[in-house]
């Protein structure tokens, strides 16, 4: 697209609606390619019915291989989807699908909103991947980034017409201080048309079953959550600091999605706890189906970093896992991609650290560090799964305690792919203890599939014993008992009086 700017300059741009863009190895910028194959992929399988219990496998196509390279849609289709199905997850949430020029941005610096990333394959490869997932009964969600856009101009939206106000706010209001990206003007009629049609395209052309909206906190407030804490006081959520245009866009987006495709699922990534975000638009709410319980992973990290095992506070753990707004559905998780990135540590690495490289073989003695780490890794996941919300999420590889963080190729690591991969092969080696964590994750999901605690009312917590470090609760007709004590076990431990026949397995 060639545009003559107000000052007479000719600007060479990619269409904002481009469906397929590629970059040659010897070039810096992406080029727009007209994608029109003689026979486009035809979907063969219907989308799964709306799920009551959502068990989400958060995934990134490019790193979904043990090899140090950018993996493909085909690899994910034939090697990863069967693994997800086997583990008992019924939903896959795909990151970094919307085209982004900078791979290391994790897909959060979008340049072409209508284009499926060409670094993994063709648009038809993605359609096939989603179709195969549907054939397995797996719901597919897109991690959609409508909270900001890349500052790239030649292959992005920035300064599309030569000004800084096309699509975005002009001046400082249009730039995110921390992300160094552009912020949409949600009051602009054409911006609304662009973003809403973008959502509809991903549903109707690719058959995505819904969205996880990224950066909702940044959208909701003029301060974008920067340097701001949220205690739950209602003054923090209602006032002039709320970006009403962005809030109205989110309500409009949810209304449109549910009106056209009632079976679709929407998730809000909001750390602020904005009230009614997951209430229907007709009731004055934001219209989302779920929100991420972002306080839970932060709490587990804080506990592991700051406290000795014998100082863990049972009441504090239960409060964090159960502190959610009534009748708003939460997605609980012990860790997501955020905790896997370089500069941070996964729970497994925090628990076992360097011994993961030396003592995970069954041929070596089971050390106290590995024994404790494996057991706590299992317990943290199960109590989060069963008590923390109405859905559960896991980032790929974390289910078996992936031994390394995630770092994309960049100048700082000499463009290495060594950490931009997932070593699924570790679970297939019967001499390594990773397979025990993998098997536990599978059993945990299969048990939920059988009893459906995620779709059940919130749990009744009957025991929070600080001295014994015991937590007990009931949910979905099951009795859960956790002993977090570092060295004390118990027998014949009384946690309540069960009704006759209520727990036939006891």
C-alpha cells in the first residue's frame, strides 16, 4: 500500500488487513503476500460443545519441540495435540499467533493483526491444526492482543498515514511507558470496526472457539496499572482514572462475540480485580466468561522464596485460593508463561534448583531436595486445581517440571534457541523422574474429568490447622486432605464427620 502523507512524502505500508505476511532471511521487514490457494483448507470437524470444566494447556507453537528451532503448526498438530489430549486437557490456549515481527516479544508486539504468524507455516496449516484439535474434542482459544500494538511502521500499524494518531492516541497518551508500544484510541469509530472485525475473522475463518484478552488491566485504566496497587477498595475501580472508552470496547466485543457465536469463550487477563468484569453485559458487566486468578501464582512464589516449610501459613494459602468474587468464574493456575521466562524461575526450579541437572535420574539416590520438590510440586498443583477456581491452566512443559526457563533468541544470548524449546523427551525417558510429575498431572486432570469439581460450587474448607500444617476441604463429593508439614506425618487424622455413605472410599 502506498500512501501520500500530508507533507507529500510517499509511505510504503502493509495493509492493516493483510492475511499473510512473510519475511525473507535477508530482509528486516515483513512483506505482504496475497494468500489465495487453489483449494483453501476445508474444516471437517465441528467445534466441541461448550465445556463445563475448562482445563487449559497454554501453548506456544514455536517452542513446542525439543529441537532448537522455530517449530511448526504441523509439528504441533501431529506431535503436541495428542500429548495434550493424553494429559487430560480439553482446551488449548495459543500464544503468539497474531503476526509479530520480533519473535522474542512472545507475540505481544503485534504488527499484523489479521495475519497468522508465517514463521510456523501457512494459514491453512493453522486451520488444519485447529480442525484436528476439534476432532479430538479440544477447544482452541486465541491469545488476542488488543491492548496495544508494535511501534513498527513499515510492517506495522504505527504512523500508517504519516501521523501518530491513525489507530492510536496522539502524543504521550498513545504510548505505553513500560511496553514501548502504541495504545489504541477506542473512541475512534474506525478503530472499533478494525478490532471487532479482527475478532470475527479469527472465529469465522480459522474457527477459534474464543479468546484470552491480554493486558486488560492496561486497557481499563488511564494509568495502565503502572505503579498502582489494588487492595479491593471500590474507589480504585470507579472514577476518572478508568478508561471508559476501553471498557466500553471490551463490553462491545463480548456482546458481539456472544451475539454472533454464543458458544465462544472469553477470558480477561486482569490483575486489578475490576468488579463485574465477568458478569453479563445485560447486567452492566464486562461480559467475560472467566478471569485469571493472577494472585495465586504470585502467592506460591512468595511462599517458596520467603518462608521456610515449617512457617507456611495455612490460612493465608486458603484465603488466596478462595478469595474471588461471588458468581464470577476464575481460572486458577500455579504458574503460567510469565513465571517461565528468563529472569524468573518456574516452581520446579525454585523448589529443586541445580539438583534438577544432577539428581533427577532414578539411578541416583533420591535426595531430600528432589524428594521435597517433587512432592510440593504435585501438592501445589492439586490444591490450586481443586480449590482455586472454576477452571485450571498450565503452561506447556511446567506439568513435568521443565528444568529450564524460557528465553527467545536475541542479541543478549547470541540468537540462541537453546532455551526457546520444550523438552518433552524428558518425560519419555524411564530413567528420569520427570515422568512421575507428568503422570501425576495426567491423573489429576482425569480425576477432575470424572468428578467435575471445576464445575461444582466452591469448596467447603473444614480444616486449616496451622501447627499440623493440614488443609482439608470438600468439593464435588470428594474429600481433599493436604499435609504440608515438612517432616511430620499423621495417621487416623480426624478432619470432620462425614455423612454415612458420603465417602465410600474412606
